[in-house]
C-alpha cells in the first residue's frame, strides 16, 4: 500500500469522494439499524493518475448486489468522471467479511 506522502491529488480526491458519500449512506443506515458496525476502508492506487484501481470495503455492501455496490461508489464519482478528471477506474467492492476471507486465502 502507498504511503501518505506518495498519494497524488486525484487519488486523494477519489478516496475523499467515496468516503464522504459512503459515510453519508452509513449515517442513514445507522439510524435504521443502530447496532451495525459501518466501518469503511477505501484503497486507491494509480501509477499514472489516469487509471485507478479502487477497492472499497464496507459493511454497507452486506446483502447488496454487485450492481448496487458499484452504483453506490460510482454515484460518489459521477461528476468527476463526467468532467474528465477521473478517466478510468477498476473497481472492487467487498464487505469486511468478504475482504477478510480474501486476505485469508492469500495467506494460505
């Protein structure tokens, strides 16, 4: 994972947009289900500030289809995609449980 110093402006923008949008959804979800842990992790990587690999891990994705998950994330980025600031994104979404299982498989 990249250090904070090496994060470039568009990578930071992507992370901030997703975190802001997902945290707004988390507040609404917490109001309806206060016992849920709505943690959020956003990983953004890029070698060229044009093509981005984005991983979003959130409890909000529980019981959501892949399409709905993608829609939630892209909604946060839509304006910056339309105006060309963000060109290409490879997006992966996971619940914390799915992410932990993936990490466990890597370590086997």
